[in-house]
C-alpha cells in the first residue's frame, strides 16, 4: 500500500498531495485534521501517512482512518492526550459492518490506560 507523504508547516498547518490534488488544512492538530479530510475525500482509511517537517520524519500514522477518529484534549493537569473524537463513528445498530457507508468508523471508547507503573 502506498504511503501518503504530508508536510507540517509551523504549528497549525499540514498539507499532502494525493492523486494530483493538494489538500491543505489548518488547526491545533493539523495532521489529525488532514487524516479526517483524506478519509472524507474517499481515500482508503487503511492508508498510512508520513508527516515531515522539511526533510525530517516527525510523525508516522499507520492508518489515516484510525487517526481520523482522534483528537487532542487536555488531561486537566496541563498534559495533552489523544482521545477518540466525539461522534466520529456511526452506530453499528444502524449500519451493520457489511452495509456501513463510506464514513469514518471509530471505536466508541478509547482503551483503558494501563494501571501498571514502571518501577523507579
């Protein structure tokens, strides 16, 4: 499967060229927003993406479909965390897997954080 190469510019801008068309987005989490835009435009959600700043690989996304379901939130203590975007997926009660339209399919809940801590 071919990887999409994206470019991160500044802190709030990302762009990628797919099938000859340039897709550019802005926001506080531009790579995640770019993944949502790519999936919305019909790109295979299983496609990987590599985001570069100049010639340096900054972020490797294994699946734009999985990344499209994520957002960045505050943990309440100043730390930033990735969370499943609210309302990002269709209800499986309304659309069985084999008839699900071409929309983002996201997990309804994020995996529970591990309670194990590394020994100091």
